[in-house]
C-alpha cells in the first residue's frame, strides 16, 4: 500500500511538472526536441545515432544542415550526411542528395566526398562539424 502511494505521487508529480519519467530512447527524445524546435538537444541526440550508422538520424542531420537548424547552414555537411544515409539504403536521403547536388559546385561536391571519407575512416573522430 505504501509503495502504491509513492508511485502514485511520483506519477502525479511528473504530470504536474511535465517531466517524463520514462524516456523512450535517443531517437524518440530527439524527435520530440526537433518537433519542438529545440534543435541543439536534437543534434546532441541524433549525432551519436548517425555516427553508429542509423540512416534515419543521418538523413535528419542532412536536413538540419541543409536548413541551418541548430547548426550553421552547410550544403557540404548536408551532402555528407545525406550520402551516408543513402549508402545505408535510405530512399528519402537519396532524393535529398540528388536535389542538393544540383545546387552545389563540383568543388563543393568533391570537398564533401573527401570529408565524408575522412570522417568515416576515422570512425567519426576527425569530422568537421
């Protein structure tokens, strides 16, 4: 009975203060932050997922770099993340990559490809963010 009262009190407290007692996970928490417009927390949650090969997180980082959401707008960095997501089979990222490449110079594309290779070869330790 006493434990039930404690748990009930914790649930009520989290509802009153808007605190989520159970986190669904980095992806879900990142999407909540992203949809709220809190891009910095979203980036902090998505980047480790992207670095571990999560194509959805890679594609979303591409979108965020393309739009300048929580990061400086950068076609080169958007290209890097879209290309990683596309390589992992993300069809939406393939479309985004194609559209983005139409707006970039051959030099920018070459730079992005070199940066992506160096970044992946170093297991994301020597990436320019």
